[in-house]
C-alpha cells in the first residue's frame, strides 16, 4: 500500500502499479511451486522433531483410499454452522476495511494519497505480527481448555472489532478514527486462533471442505460488499460512513454470538475412520426393498441325483441354498411372481420324491 501511494502520485501513473503487482505475483507463485509439498513427511525443510510435533494427535488415513466427505453431516453440525455464521461477520468487517479502508481514509479522514498508502498499510503489518504471536500464545495457554481458548480469542477478535466499528461511527477526530481503524484490523487477526482454529480441530481430515466453504463465504461477501457500500455511502460523507459502521458492528455481534455457545474442539463423530462407509451401508440397508421371493422347501436328497438337479434347473430356478437337511428353492420368475406352470412343475418334482 505505501508503494501504491508513491506510484500513484508519480509520473508512471496507477496503471504501472498493476504491472508491478503482476510481476510480484509470478515471482511468488514460482517460489510457492519450488517449496510446496502436499505432506510434511515429504518436505525437505521439515525436521524429524518438527514432524513429530505436527503429527501429534493427528488422525491419518490411507491416501489411496481416502474417505468421501460426509457433506450433510458436516454442514448440520452445530459447531460448524456456528463457525460459518461467525465467518460472515469476520469477513464482512475485515473486507470492508481491506477494500474500502483507503477510500475512508482519503475521502472521510482527508488524508492525502501518499499518506493514505502508509496509513492503510500499518494496520496490516501489525495484524500479521499479531497472528504470528497469537498461535504460540494459544498453544501455551494450557491452564484452560482448548474450547475455552478458541472462544476467548474468537470473542476478543470479533468483539473488539465490533467495538471499534461502533466508536468509528461516533468520532470526528481523524487521529482517533485512524487509531480505531488500525485496531479493528489488528484485532481481526486474532480470529486465526478463534473460529478458524476451531474449524480445523472439529473437522480434522475434512477441514479442507470447511475451509472451502469459509473461502466461498468471503467470495460472496466480496461480490455483495460494493453494492452494500454504494447504497449506504453514495457520497462518502461522514454521516453515511457512520451508518455503515453501525450496521456492520451489529452484524458482527449477531453473527458471532452463536459460536460462543456451540464451539467444540473435540473431533466430530463424522471424522471417525470408516464413518462414511458405515453411513452408506446404513442408508443402503434402510432403503433395501423387501424380498418377494417365495421358497419351496424340498429334501436335500434331490440334489444327490444329478438328473433331478438338472431337471429342476430347467424350470428357471435361479438360486439353490442348502441349510441342514433341506434345500430352499425359489419358485419365482424375474418379476417376483410364481406362475401356475411353475407350480405344476414343482408338483411333478414333489411327486417324484422318494417316500412320498
């Protein structure tokens, strides 16, 4: 952002900023392809000690027989649903400042373009530092349960961000507004060990699906946010932005309240190995049609005579099962209904039984 402010006021113009960002993107993508591995066990920079810590309390499945995600069970889990709601408020608050922070700083607080670049970059630098410190702090807080930790960090993150939005709606001081704007973004960084961590602990091997949904929520908000801001702040006045901040603060609070009550850090039942297979088997058993095949019980001695067994096979009998002293022969055709002709044939066979 500071670089953007400098370039926009230079002779190169704002278009050159996009070329520069595109070049940086290609370089970073090349570095990603060079370093990335799909598993820590394959990464050359992960030591044995680090690998042991990474794999602690983790559940692993055979990658060649990976289970399908039980989608309906995941989205109906109260904890996961609470995380989805919390993410709506978190994304709305963060993305408002990410996309419209420079507009607010420049049009409402009346910072110049170059100063706007520096003023909007500082919150994100501090937010990155808070994220790096929040992880070890959460991991070392063993005096309280994991569930309590994610609730505390999530509540501090979203609660303080909502308070900053409320305060921004009622302040006229540019310096105080800048401080509140910075604080809102910094506090949002704590949610990495709040709802985001809770999602990974709860969903375990299915966390990729949960994270995909969270990313989709962010994309939807990105599409709708411009419309929302344009409707509420068409002239970029302080009054209009105050109304916007109040509405966002209310949404953040309402969306995050359920998470406090439904948050769980224990693995969900649908993360157990074999859950998807057992669920499919259960559904198959519940939806199986009742058998309509009728059986004629005949002495097993009939099977001892190859000619009679062959003769019975000519009648269109599809299955023969022997249990003890008797043999069960289904007397139905493919349509499940016994024909009169088949009955007569079985009666003939019955008359040929020894001792009858």
